[in-house]
C-alpha cells in the first residue's frame, strides 16, 4: 500500500509540474493506477482521488469499475465487504454527479441485482440525475411495492422510497405520479412524505385524469380528499380543477356517512372544493346546484358561509339567483318573527350578492331593509345597494 501511495504522489507531482499534460493522458494515468491496485482498499483510496477531480473523462473508468464491483461479490471478511460497499457507492454517486448518461444500463443493473437498500437508493438517484427516463416505469413499480408491502428494514425502505421519489421527480413522466401520490400518504417518515408532496407538483402539470379516477372509483374517503388536495396544487387548467372540485362536492353530498370520522372527511371535501372555487374566482355553473345544497343542508355555520362566499366569488346571475333565494328564505322567516340562524350568515349573503355584479337580488336586498333585521344588517344592505 505504501508503494502504491508513493506512485500516486509521483503522478500528482508530475501532473502539477507539467501544465501542458493533455487531459486524456491524466485520465489514462489514473485509470491505469486504479486497474493496477490489488486490494479493494487500494482501489477505494485511488477512487477518492479520481472523484475529487470531477472529470467527465473518467466516466469510462468509473463504468468499468462499477461493472467489476458488480461481478465481485466474494469477500474475505466483513471489513472487506464494507470497503466494497463504500467503493460501489462512491462510484455510483460520481456517475450521477457527472450526469453520465452512458452509465444508465449498468446503474439499472445495480438496482436490479443489489440487495443492499442504500446502494439501490444511490443507483436510483443516479438514474434520476442522468435523466434515464427509460427506467421510469420500473422505478415507479419499485416505489409502489415498497409503499404497499413494508418489510422489517424500515430505514432501508425509506432510503429506497426517497431515491425513487427523487428520480421520478427528475424524469417528469406521468407514470410516476400515482406511486408518488400514494407514497405521500403512506407511513413513511416526514422527510419522505414531504419529498413526495413536493414532487407531485413537478412530475406532471395535469394529473386530473388520474385524480378523477380516484374520485370515481376508489371508495376510500381519505384518498378522495387527498386527490382533491393534489389537484388544487397542480398546474392543471382552472376549468379542469373546477370540474374535479365539482365532482368531489357532488360526492360529498351524496355519500352517506357511517360515523363521525366519515362525516368529517366529507365535510373536509366540501370545504376544500368550496375554497378552490373561491381561490379561482371564476364562473362554473355546473357547481352552483351543489353549492346551493350545502347552504340549505349543512348544519355548520362556517361551512355555509364558505359556500356563500364561493357563490359570491363566481359572480353572475345564476349565483346571484341562489343567493337571492337564500336571502328571501331568511327575509320570510324574519318577517314571521323567526330570527336568523346567525346574523353573520345574513350579512355574508348580502355581501356576496354585492360581489356577484348582478341585479337579480336587488328586490330581496330592498325587502331586507323592512322586515325587522337589526341595524347591523340594515347598514350592510345600504352599503351594498349604494355600491351598485
């Protein structure tokens, strides 16, 4: 080993002393030095120096080294096996850093053959770094399996999952979307789930078709809710987002809750859909009937107010018609001596009517001034009418 280090130092001195030495000559010197090493420890020490240079010219040597390491699986003891692992990971990581596309096949062969989860993870990450999109389907399958069928090596599985998510995000292939989506909801650590959530916004701009399939065909309410949330943060068009939110709102009204937990999920689905309409602030008449049902059927004042705000944000005569109808309902009750369920609800309806830009509700706004509401409501009516 000492003799080998002397040779290495001599080469370094030679390289630093003769600045005109060609790059391919330097590469050949290091490659020859690596091949002449007789032990894994020697190879590892030399590879550390090769990696420090970060030279693309060394890619053929790195590939050759990885092929050799993949074939050599017999070790004298645990110490030698540990050096073999360190050397293999060092080579794999350098190939990824150099974005060595020509190493794609051997890197995937490592993924396929190795039983070491950390080496597998490194190789998958390297495939992502070099953009080996041809393996997206296979890596998506690995992530799906490690998510659904957990073993006993929790940390190793975490490493594989993280590597898969990283690679699939880099590939930007829709085939990776659903496995990453499921990983974001799994029992993985926060680090892995956060990486998955971040990747969802990158893998594909428009996941609507896949997420709509979950809404239509998956009975699991938490999964439906997360599909809606994933659509909200996607780059899908506003029209597609509103279509999916409308389907989610429809189902949240039609599905009968069997217990309090299910009712909570259904309520969250309604609120997520309604807040999406508010955020987009665009007309979508297909949703108006379902929003109207929320206003009359919900027993939650907050939920009712969000539904009212959603109609106000949509604007137009159809939204105003529903709002005017609900104001008329409250006006009738007030005129009969029945106070509103909540004064804030009446105020929110009045304000929402003002935001629609429609004259459809003007008659009920005027009537609201004379049915006996408290002054706080009447002042709100006057403010809206004066602004029209």
